[in-house]
C-alpha cells in the first residue's frame, strides 16, 4: 500500500513539473535580435501597447509575431507572391477569424 501511495505521489510530482516546464515562456534572448527590433518597430508603428501593458501579454504577442514573421520569411523564398508585415502580425489565425470574420448581428442588412 505504501509503495502505491509513493508511486502516485511521484507521478503527480512528475506531471506537475512537466506542466510547469511546458508553460514556461521563452526569454527575450530566445528570439533573434532582428525579430526583437522588428517587433519594437511594429509596436511603435501601429501603436500596439501602452506603458502599463502587462509584460506577459507583450511576451505572448512577441511569440505570435515571431511565428508570423517566420512564415513570411519562409513564404517569400518559396512563392511567386509577396506577404508583408501589417497591423495584424501579433494575432494568431484563430484570433483573426474571431475578430474579423463571421456573423455580426448588429450589422445592417440592405436588400
């Protein structure tokens, strides 16, 4: 019985540690300097964050920006058309769909 309890406690501890490590955010040093400079210019150009914005929000938006930035860089090497930075670079695809596509009940319908 004691071995079973010890095994269960060990399993819970391992799962907890794994969850913590998976949720840990990458440090700013994990991003190339070029990306950090591009993100700062992007934030300035599109007036994205105020001085009171939560640093975790900025960190998350940087990670989304970096993901989109990589897609643009990869795409421009393998396609005949161009993708460029715009004011939506810090949105995931799901956020874009949620905010910009779909049903709008307050919109007027004209016939």
